C-alpha cells in the first residue's frame, strides 16, 4: 500500500460517485465493513443482479463466504483476479486488490466524453444515418408509384378530345370590315391623347416663369417684414428704464424680506422652544407642589386620626388647610411664568429691533454669549476666592 | 470578478497532475503521475514535454524557487517531492541538482520560503523537516504518529505552519517556544496556505470546508459545506484573493472568505494550484490529467461616474453612467494584469507596458514601457502614481515620466502590500521591511527623505495611510499598531515637540477622505470619522468631541472599508456586499468654508444645525487657523467657560508676543507658553501663570532668578497650603520662608505696580 494508491483510490470513488465520501486515512486501520460495502458496490456495477449483501458479515464464516462470493463473481464477470486473503485484511492491501477493478470503471467513465472514441463513433453514426435515409426514400417512391400510373392512364385518354377542339377552332372565319373599323378608332384615340400631352408640355415653361415670379414677390415681402421686425425690436419704450429700476428695487426689497422672514421664523422658533420649556417646568413644579400638598394633607389627616386632643376642633384645621392651599396657590401662580414670558418677549423684541441685518444679529448673539460667560466667570471667581488663595486678585 | 478557464487538450498528461508552477508569467510547468514534466505556454495554449523521468517517479508536489531571487530567469529551479520519500531539486533543463531522502514513506509537500533560503517538507511518516537551499537538513521541526499533509511558510519566513490530522500548528523559528496549536477542522486537513503579505491562513480539509484564520489561530471565516473534500488552496501573490479547489469545482474567494465566483470543471479533484507572479493567472492541475490555465476577468472598478470592467484578457470597457450612450472600449496589446482608477486617471498595467488614460480623453493613452518587473501594487495620488512588485517602488507622473526607482529600506524579503505603502503629492510613506516599527518618508519626485525622514514607533505598525490635502506642513500619517492603537504623526515638524499623538484605539482600516483631511476608520459595528485629526496636536478634548461615531447595523464580523469619498463611506460586508453609508455633509462644508476664511457662514451653519460635534469641528478649525472670534463662539457653544474667558483675556492684549503665548496656553501647552513668555522678557507674567497653575517650583525658580517677587510666590503658596490644610514640607520653600514677610497689602501693591507698568 502506498500513499499514491490510497489517494488515487479516493479520487476514483469520488469521480465514480460512490455514495459515501472516502477519507484518505480510511485504510490506515482495517475496516472490514467499508471494504465489504465497496466490494458489493463494485460487484453490482459489473453484475447488477448479483446476490451479495454487505450487511451479512457478522460472523467469521459469513465474512469468508462474502469475500469468496465476491471474488468469484468478479472473476466470472470481468476476469479480474483478486486475492481473497488480502481483501480479508481490509486495510491498504485490500485497496491494492480493489484498485484494478475500480480503474476499469474509472477509465470507462473518463474516456467517454473524450475525442479518442469520437471519430469512430461519428463514422458509425454517419453510416447509420445514410442507411436510414435510403429506407425513407424507398418508402416514398413506393407510395408515389400508383399515383403516377393513374395519371398516366388519364393522360392517354385525353388526346382524342383535344384534337376535336383544335379542328373546330381552325374552321372558324373572321369578317374583315369590322376588324378594320375597330383598328381605325383605336388609332384615332391614341393620336388625340398624344396631342394633349404635347400641349401640356408646352405650357410647363410658362407655369415655371409664373411660379418664379411668385416666389420672388414673396421673398421681397418677407424681407420687408424682416426689416420691420428688426425696427420694432430695436425700439425701446420709455417706461422700460423705469421698469428696470423698479425691478431692481423689488429684488433688493425681496432679499430684505427674505432675510427678515428668516430671522423672524428663527426667533419664533426660539420663542416657541422657550415657551415650551417654561411650560414644562411649570407643569413639573405644579406636580411637585401638588404632591407635597397631598402629602401634607395626608399627614395632617393621619395626625387627626391618631388623636389630637378634643381641644383641637375642626375649625383651625380647616384654617390651616386653607392657609396651605393659599401657599399652594401662590407658588403655582402665574406671576412667575408671566415674568419669564415677559423676559422672553423683551428679548425677542430687542432682537427684532436689532436684527435687520444678519451681521448685527450675530453680534448680538455674541454679546449675549459674552454676557453669559462673564456671569459665569464672576461666579467662578467668587468660588475660587472662597476656597483657594490664587486667582481673582490679579 | 471571476476566473476564465482554458485547457490544452492536444498534449496532456494521462494521469493525475500533482504539481504545477509558473515559469515567468507566460508558461506553466506541470508534473504528473505519468512521469512527465510539461511546459504549457498560456498565450498559445500549447504544451511541450520538457522532462521525462524514470518509471518509479511519482511526484506529490512541486514548488518553483522564488523568482525574485533568481536573476536572469533562465535557470529556474524547482523542488519536487515524490511518493518514495525523496525530495528532488531540479532545474528546468532537467538537471538533477540534488536528491535527498527526506521521508520514510511518501514525501507529501515541499515549499520554499519567500527568499529561497529554506525548504520545508513533510511526509507520510509524520515528520516536518527544514532544509537549506542546497538540500542539507537543518532541523526536524515536528514529529507525529500520522501523516502531515501540508506545510506553509509565513510571509516573513519566521513562522511555519503544518497540519496533522485535524490540528494546525504554528511554530516560530525565531523563538524557542512551544508551537501554537488548535483544532481547525472536523476531518483531516489536506491543504493549507499562508498569505504572502499578511498573517492570514487558509486551510481546507476532509470535513468539506475551508476556513480562514489569522496568525493566532482565531477563525475569520468558515465556509459552507461542499460536496467533496477541499483538496487544494492557494493565495495569490498580493494576498487579496485565494483559490479553493475541490472535486470538479474551483472557487475564487476574497481574502475575507466570501466567494467571487465558482467554476465547474469536469476533470476530477483539483490536486494542485499555483498563482502567476503578477497574481492574475492561476494554474490548476486536476486528477484527470488536465492542466487548466485560468485568468481573472470581469474585474470591476467604479470611480465617480465611471464604471470600469475588464471584460476580456486585453479589453476594458468604460461606461459613463451619467450619460447612456458613452461607452468606451479600450484594448491593449498584451494581457492586462492590473487596473486602477482615481483622480480622473485610469492606469492599466499589462505584462510589458503601463497605459495611463485620462478620463477626459480615452482615445490616446500615455504608454510607459515597464517590463522588468511584475506589478502587484498601484497607488495613485493627485499628481503622481507608484507601481510596485512588493520589493521595489517606481514612481511615475501621469504624463508618463519616470521619477524615481526606490528600494525601500530593510533587507527582509517579505512583500509589501497596499496597506503598508501610501502616497501623497509630496510624500511617499513606506514601512520598513525589516523593522516593522519604523516608517520612512520620501519625496516622490526626488527620492530624498521627506520631512523628518523616518519615524520610530514602540510597536509593530500594521497599516498606514497619509492625507492628501493641504501643503506639506499639514501632511500627516495615520497608522495603527498591532495592539490596535491608532496614532497620527506629522511628516514634517519644525521644532514642534510633539510629533505623534494617539487618537483612538480598536479602529481598523484607516482611510483619509479624498477632498478633505477627514480620517475614517471602522471598529466593532461602528464607523468612526475624525473630521480634523490634526487638531489632536492642539487640543485633545476637541478631538474627542468632534469624533463622529455612526453605528452601521448588520455588516457582519469583519467589515472592510472600501472607500471614503466626499460624504460617502462604502463598507464591504464580510459576505462581500457593498454597503454605502453617509455622514452629515456639513463637516466637509465647514472645512472648506474655514479654508476659504468664510467664518461668518461657518458660524451660521453651526448655529442652524446646533450639533455639538459640529461645534467642536468649528472650534478645531478656528484653533488651527487661529481665528479668535470663531474660537470664542464655538467654545461658548461647547460650554467651555474657562476657554472663553481666556480668549476674552487674549483679545484685550495688544502685545503680539503675549497674545501668542496666551494662545499657546489655550492649547494646553503650559510649558511652551512659560518658556515663550520668559524668553521674550515677560518674567512677571510667566511667574503669575505658574502661580495660577500651582506650579510652585517653577514660580520660585523664576522669582529667585529675577531676584524679586519672592514675596508674591511665598504669599500665594502659603495661602494655597492653608486652604488645602497642609503644611510646608518642601525644603526649598522652607529655606526662603525666613527671607520674606508676607504682607498681603504689600503683595497687592506690588501686583498693582506691575499692572500699571503693563507687565501684567
């Protein structure tokens, strides 16, 4: 056993589409089951009706029997001698025995599409096809034969009738006067037609001249119109200058309008955002407040329930509640929100005043930013003064 | 992209073809079980028998001696392992140079290393042996109980890969360590190959799969199950593709594993494969005895509105998708090996010429004779382009003038790949071939070192890219080292102390934008874009704030960044699909506006978008261009209060030097500012700066040097310590403590005096 044999063996089983994949390492160790299956498959390739079953190898006797049968079948069918002892070893040596049989199958398969057998095959094919052609032609001819016979007999019966007709035609006479007259009239007709045509031909020249004249006239007219058109085009109405001026102004105004509109919409957006956030804050505040009040109320009730002295009548409690409510009312009150809204409005108004030109708006923004930063730095500085010695003094 | 197969049927092997190899780029040498060696000319598709061996000669593998080492090319040498355990070193003329008894049983595989100094063999007896060029046994690398079917060298010839049963082993030749071992397949491994430019391994086995691994044995790709065992795999010479052969099947795969194409043949298993030196042709030896010659066609490139397809061996079709009618067919005389298009120029490399087409005029290409070397790499930039075979680099202009011929420094024979060379108009960056930690910069027009010449990093550099826009002073290189950190480094530095800054980590495949200096990389499921990587030298915070991160869903495990043009990033998924994704267009616009000094517009844009990263980008631009107004506005928008107040302070100053120093303070380089102030005679200001920053020692040093203001330093120090609740322990301060008496009124007066003098 050699590496090459194992490799070729695997390759052949793949090409022959052996139903399971062989590994190159399959025969490094004895594997009787596999050898038996292979053997059965190979034998059945040669002799499909062989009664060989690779499942029947449980006992030693079965195995020996199986190998014997297989070897015998191979010898009978394909004159391949196998060494049963080596096959029984079921390792690399078995591969050596199986290889010749497999090789026959492999060569058959690999040679099939090749051109070696091609020419012969085409020759045979050609011969066959020519023979087939001959048969077809013969068949056709045989079917034509009665038809031709019938036709022939029909034709033979015809000449008598034809000769009769011929005679009748020859005996008929023509009146001479009539013939002459008809000829004359046709000659006259043709003469008149010829005259008419020559007349028309003569008139062509004059028609042509007429048409030329017409073309000339139209051309002149066209030129005149062209000139007039040019004149009209070059004419510039008085109001044009004014119109252009206005147009320019409109353009400028429109640009200003667009700018303003953009600024306005931006600011409106900012305003909306601000209002929205304010509202949100308000709601949250309100909610918190409500919770707090609720809590306080609950506590109070609890306190009541647990037992305030009889001295505490309802009236002061109500008072207290009212006072609480008052506070609640104050806290949620519109004053705060209105203030902030006012602030926002102020801002916007200020911005609008300033914002006619983009540049200015930016400056304004910067200013706002700066203010903001300054505020921060101031507080920052205070902080540092509090806890560290460095900083603000210089 | 797919393979087009053709085979010579007139003269052919009658048995299994076990070894194929290329002699030059035009002929295939094949060895088969019928004891013959055939030489097939790929141009005419005709074969001739060049050698006939004795009856017992059954080859199992063939490997041609690496050509780059072999001057002249006439005396090609190759190693053939045979089934009787011998390894033959033969020359093309049939002369047997050496026969060694290498293995007991069959010798299964023989491989030269990349520079031809070593030969690796393995055999049925389970040995893996290494031999010298002349066939002397150097060492036995491994020994197993069962056969070793395949071996491979890595790109630098410092590691060896071998496979036994279902395990793969990587053994380092440089270090005495136990080999790295992992279970790679469920069946026996039949074939393996190591990428010639990168640490990528492909293996195939009897479990009907092929797998791609990295150099540490981590799996990168696992193929679906085929019908038959994978019998052969092979990387092409630039490591961007590999071919996989099985029974009746030939697959062309991208390096990340997905298939470009699948060819069906009817000639049994593919027993051997070899790529031509230019990496575009494949020789395939099959079990039925046919030697197929395959070349790559349907290579497809897109650039702006052009779509370029190589339809045949010598024909390229150019379609302009913006107009329906314009379609050009370009034809070359010889086989096309490589094409590339960028910056409106199409470069087509054939076996002996380079054609440069301008996209304005497809009819008249510039032709350059270039036949001495194969071309594996083309790198284009706006004005010049380079071609390389992985060993030497040649730079041309688009007019066809050859500028330089460069041998990159370093003596190891490992090939360069496209991620290790990059080119800009004025800089050529290449990684040292011997020492992976060094980058070299060259001027592509003269070949002289550019800028600082080279750069040394602490770790191995894995990939690099150079930005394309701006003048030489802006030129910077982004690179990634093998531990995954991304750095940016200046090519040219004039006395700037900091040359290299880390900008991120775990980001791969760095690509600069084509029109701006934006840098893009890809990390786990995300695309990271640095709009202004250079700002890292000025303000680290801004770099972090301006980083755009965009998560891209479902791109698979190892996505690749295909390109980054304009605002579009194209990612190739691990299954080969192209996924375009975009970033906001405002970053590019902002950078252009800043370069044209349209600050008003830029600020307006930022206001209307109101995005923090955009503001940070603007701040970065303002810092780079030193525009105080824009800087102030953008820092304010980013709520960097202290910076804004500092800028306001700078604005007040009239003295140019002080302004400069303050600007340096703004970028956070206090040391530089301190030195600047002191050198220009603003000692007091420098002193106060140090006090503000609590750099007491430096302040004390300044005070003692100027022999005044000692009281101020001591006063503030004392207050500081008091606020911290600590006591003075520094001997220097203790020494001076006795000399001064701290009187805050006096200190304030002193400061006020300096202020009136304009020193503060």
